[in-house]
């Protein structure tokens, strides 16, 4: 789904954010990009979303060499990608439903189809009853779930998230990550940048460790992590129902 081949990224100020990154993420994987602040995590996501272009090397997304995508092709490319930001970038003077509907309005879907898909996406994040509220009437965790609903409403095959739990306390952060996991369970490829090592330790997910713009390590899922994940999952289920139900339908 994603391939970086000797990718370098130097910003206009001369700063080399990525210094020869090679990585492969298969379709259907859930992967964490970790590493200290400034390691290059966000830069990798920006290259995947075509917010930035590599200075050298190649970035492939969904079998497409992104170098072949011209500026006028970017909207279509992005419509196949779900993006979640730390600060969720919701429009405060629009309702929750209108915020989630945005990618579909841009795609020109009929109102009837938009209503149907928005309801499905809100259901998947457990917030169907909040559709008429404004973002600021929701808690931080709920706002982030709305951001996720908006990212999945167009049924992307690939979901990328930049520090999606950065503003959340540990319990809410785990709920958000488990929500991503549910989309991954139904086949969506998920790439999450996070410096929260403690959170990632809970999960049986692959991680790619970055340092100084290079891949410095890889940790495949292993048995100890799987056990930790199962334990945390169980305790979360008994401790709280705030995570909502599992997605009612698949997002694709
Ligand atoms: N738009 C930009 N212009 C100049 N330098 C940038 C820009 N974005 C990121 N950088 C620099 O590139 C390096 C990597 O940043 P980033 O990819 O945001 O790392 P991370 O997300 O791991 O914190 C940092 O030194 C950062 O200051
Ligand atoms: Mg970052």
C-alpha cells in the first residue's frame, strides 16, 4: 500500500527532515511511526498525503508512484485517503453532521447518499446521537472521534493519523487507538504517527522507529504485546462503555 524508496526531504529552510527512508507497508496493515519529536514522523505522513513532495527518492501509495500525480490529480488522490489530525480541524460553526459530510460534499454526492453515509460513519464512532451538536459542545475525545468519522466517511482504503491521541488522557487515547483498530480489522490500512511509546506498548501492532530522519528500528508484533493488548482490551470493556459499540457496518 505504501512504499518509500530512499526518500529524502529537505525543507526550504535547508532542514533535512528525512535522510534516506526506505519502508514498506502492506495493504491491511496497522503500523505506528514512532520516534522523538523532530524525527520525521509528520514529514512521512505529509509525503503520503501529497502535502509535501520528496526532494529525492520515490513514494508509492496504492501502487501509484506519487511523482506521477500532477497537482490537478491531487484532489482525486486525497479522496481515496482518510486523514486525522491531532487538533482534528473541525469547523466550529457547523454541526457535527455537516463536518463529517464535508468530504462527500466536495466529492459531489447526492444529499440522500451523504445523509446515509454520514449516519453510518457517526454510528461507527459511536456518536450517532450527537449529529446536530456543534464541535465545541463535545468533549475532546468526542471531537477526535468526529475527526475520525470525517476521515472514514468516504470509505478510504488508507487511513493516516498524525498524533491523533496527543491531546487526550491515556484512557481516552487507548479508546481512540482501538477505534482505529476496528477499521483496520475490516481491511483499512492504518498508519499512525505517535511519540506515545507507553500507548503503543499496549498494542500488538507493527512499529517503525524513526530517529533523525532515518528508520532506526522495527518492532514486529510479538506474543508479549499481544497478551498486553488482550489484557488492556478486557479491562477497558469492563471498566467503561465510553468506547461505544463496534462499528455497525464495515466502512467499505
Ligand atoms: N514545513 C517545514 N519547514 C521547515 N522545517 C520543517 C517543516 N516541517 C518539519 N520541519 C523540520 O523537519 C524535522 C522533522 O519534522 P517532523 O517531520 O515534523 O517530525 P516529527 O513529526 O517526528 O516531530 C524537524 O526538524 C522539523 O523542525
Ligand atoms: Mg509530528
